[in-house]
């Protein structure tokens, strides 16, 4: 082969190496779009929509619960910022707009993790790691305030990894923590990240007393500013109130190690360990503690698996072996490719969702029957339907909804026993004053009600049956 032919072949290979990563990068937003292209069905989405509507009308962030006559505790709207956004989307475009907003935030999540990972690695590995992080979060990517947590966590991890590298104090984390505290209860994940890195730097003996004081100050101020949200210091009590009933909620169960998101996240964590094991130099404590935090998020609760994935991806990027001969596309081509792909994917979502997400996964074919019920009608409902009833049928009085923190824990347990037609179910239903019931068709309570002859089925949809008490 002549020198000229070899040169042309090398140039062709170099060009292909430059463009193939961009093609792969441009395809990913369309692949991830599948995670959001479906009807709204998360039970919690609907009460967040109702909360946002309540806030737009009253601007009351805490106080007696105005939505349920069966609640016994005050309602603290500590996730008010995204709730306002969700309600605004629903007012502008209904449920399709809510579903589109979720698609947009999933795209933003991918872009955020990708940009963070690009700090350390080229386009292709950054795209792979960002995709893995999103898939590791897949079980939680529904239209809820937690999407804000998922977007902000990799930013904070990136900031603290930067501090671990150059010891610079990134004070902008403090106002970001305020925004986070206005958005979701897992704002503490940012504080935990900062505390882990600060502790690691102390163990690595890299800080002077003055530097340590500044970093501790960032962590402490990130907590202090949380008390300056419209909710006030009561924000700190919210996690404790929720913890009383976490044992009754499936998303707070330990994760299944065989579920795909958990497997992907564990794969990210394992890859970090493997790359560290191949390094000649000692791994700093900052990174070891961050890995421990990520593993903890992954293994403790199903709900926090996403936090593990979003912490592990930047950590893996920082350990990724980068070769000097890696081919890098131009930053401009990279930016154009990613921006065009994201915008095109969201345009596709906007075209598809008006028909796909016009109705929720809840039993919407019963809407007309439910709309005809008088205001104040008590409906004995299942937990997962309460939020939808509050939002779609606000004239009704469901006996429970997913805001379990406003209900007494014993009341929630009694409701679970009643749905199972356990001892005392008839007395429990009678005490509620319910004249209608909307419960799963296969729930023991449904069969028990029909057996008494006092209840009759008048409709069914989506696996639920609407029952009425015979007069």
C-alpha cells in the first residue's frame, strides 16, 4: 500500500472516529424518550397537581389540610416549586403537557449527567455513562418533584468532586440547595454529598484549618438555607413525618437486586471498584466515601436507587482511563448534535402525547358516573386512587390518598386491613360514612362487600370496580 493510500485511510478512519460518537449521542435522546412516552399513571402525580392548583390560588404553604376530611395532621407543601410548575402545565395543556414536561426533564437529566461526565471523559464514554445513569433512575422517572432532585444531584456531585480536586470552595452550592429544598424532600442528598467529600478531605489530610472551616460552612449553610424557604423550619420535620409510614409504602421497601435499574446501578458501582483496583496510586478518601454514599442510596430503598446511579456515573467518569490518542469531535459539532437531537425528540413527544396521554391510566371511563355524585360524597377508595380523585373529582371525599403524612399511621394501617377484608372491615367502612367505593376488582374487600348484599357494582374500568351502597 502506498503512503498516499495509507494517509487517505488514516484520514477516513479519523473522520469516522470523530463522527460516530456524535451519531450515537444524537440517537440517545430518542431512545430515552420511550421512558416518558406513556399516559400519566403515577398515583402521586395527581395530588401534586392538586397541590399546585391549591398554591396558585392561596399561596398557603402549610396549615390544616384543606383537601381531606379524614386527615388528622397539618399539610406542609415543602415541594411547592415543581408543584406550581406541574399545575401550570396541566392548566395550559392538560395531562399531555404534564407528560411532555416529564419527557423534557428526562432529557435535561441526560444532558446534565452527560455534561458532568464530559469533565473527565470523551463524548462516547460520557454518553454511555449518562445513558446508564438515566436507566438506573428509570423506575422513578415520572412527573413528580423528585425529577428536580435527579437533575440537581449530579451537578452537586460534580461540584464537590471539583472541590476534591482543586480545594476551591464553591459557594454557589448554597443557593442551589435553597432551590432544591423548595423542590423535593431529598434535598438532603446534596448535604450528604458535601459532608462525605469534606470528611474525605479531612481523612486525606489535605485541608488547612481555614479551608476545612470554609467547606464545613458550605455544608452547614446548605442546611440553614433550607429553613428560609416559604415553609420555614417546619421543612426539617417533613422527613420525620413521612418516616412514620414508610414501612407501608412500596417505594420505601428495599430494592430488588434483580430489577434492571438496580442491576445497572450496581454495574456502575462495580466498574468504579474495578478501575480503582487497576490503579497504581491510592484512591483518595473523598472518592471512597462518595462510593459508599452511592452504594447506600442504591441498597437502602427502592426510591433512592436513582440517587445511587446519579452519584456513581460522575464517580466512574472521574476514574475512567483516558488515552492521549482519543479522538475528540469539535465542541461546536458536539453541542449542535446534542441540542438538535434533544429539541427534535421533544418535538416528537409534543406531536405524539396529545393522543397518547389524553387520559390517565386511572379508571377514567368512570368519570361521568363520578361527576354526577353530589358534592361531599364519601368514596371508600384505594390508596393509589386518592390523588386522582382529589384532582379530577374534587367534589368527592376519598377516605385516603397518597399524602400519607397527613394521616395518622394507625388510620393508614386500618385502611390496609379493611382493603384486605380483615377483622372489623364492616365497622371501618361504616365509620367512614362512605356510600360509594372505588377499589380494585380483585381486592378482598370488593368480594366481601358484594357478598353482604348491601353493595352493588355499577361500573368498572382499569381493574377497578365502582360500588354503591343499596338504599
